[in-house]
């Protein structure tokens, strides 16, 4: 996620955040990532999002993420953790 654009980091689109969260959740559910690997990747994603920021308003970001929670794709605990650590609550 952390691609540099002329010395500054370009904000991440909300849809990209949702896609990355879905990829991590799917990997955990399929067994691709064990608990420790999932935790490492999840924490790294949050750190990179803090560094780069997410483009859009709080409402736009939550509109992209909430369907993952509502569909059960993302564990409620992980969704809460993500939005809390990114200051979206």
C-alpha cells in the first residue's frame, strides 16, 4: 500500500481499504494466514493507512467498509478495531 508519489504518500481510496480488508479476512477464513500472520498483516495495514490517510469523508469511508461488516465478511471485532484505530468512531 505504501507507494511514494513524489516524496508524499498518496491517500488510499476507501474502496481499496475495503478490498484489502476483505482480502485479509478471506485469507484468515481460508487458512492462508494463521492467527499471527493475520495479526501482523492487519496491524501493518492500519499503520500504513495512518501514514497515508484514507481519501474521502468519514461517511464515504464507512460506506465502503460497512457492507463487509453487514455481510459477515469481516469479523465484527476486527471491523470495530479498524474503525476505532483509524479514528472513524
